[in-house]
């Protein structure tokens, strides 16, 4: 019996030492959630969920970390599972070599839900998942990869996973004018 227990602990330690890439995910909804929060449950904020429709075109956001990005054209409440699904699809479409991804929104708002077939009353339900309120024009994620055509292909794959319309943005390259040597005085 003792040898079986020691074998189990060795196996458990070896699984924990695997790189994160090889470890299977246990629950996708639990990946993006705050470590701590001041209050466990929150009330709904209707103004944040349904903001006013912007007048005119939505301005392109400025990239701070990566060369390419994805920003929202509509306002919505994005769940942690939707964001993680888009990120994983982007990584799968582009490949890990030379790719860096920065999530610019984080699901920090808890959403509670009561179990099925439970009668009314008896308090608020338990926290089910986390969301983030995204307004039109908000940058969802940034990424950098070696090739531009690969970046656009990854964008279209990740955009398919989100329930809103999104747009592609690139970092503006500042062009330096070449020195003119043919100027005569």
C-alpha cells in the first residue's frame, strides 16, 4: 500500500512540473477570474451593459504593446469563456513561434445565477461566471507576430469566436524621409 501511495505522489508531482502548454485545462470558465475582490457578488449596472450608441464612426484605438490588435465595434458584456476562446483560437491559427498576446480587457465583474428548478426567494444565487463590459471602440486584445498575412488570418479566426463585430488595427509605422543628396545650391 505504501508503494502505491508513493507512486501516486511521484506521478502527481511530475504532472505539476509539466509546462503549462502540455497541461490539460480543467475548467475554461475559471481561467480568467480575479484573484481577490472586495465584494463577492455585485448588482447589475444597466447603464454599463447597454451604453448609448456612438454617433459617427468609431475611432481606431492606439496600440501600446503589440503590432496588431482587435477592437469592438459594438457594446456588449463579454464573458471570460468568450475571451479565452478567442485567445486560444488566435494562438492556434498563428502558432506559438514568435507570437505574443496581450488581453486588454479583463472579466472582473461576477455574475450570479440560481440553480435550475429552484423556487423564488432564499437569497441571491452563487457566482457563476465573470464578465467585462466592453463599449464600442474598446481594444480587446493586442498581439505581435512575424508576418502580416498570418496576423490577418489569426484575426479572422479569433473574430469568428466573438459574439460582436470587431475590427482589425495595425500599429502605424512612422516613415522617415530619406535624405536627399541631389539638392543643388
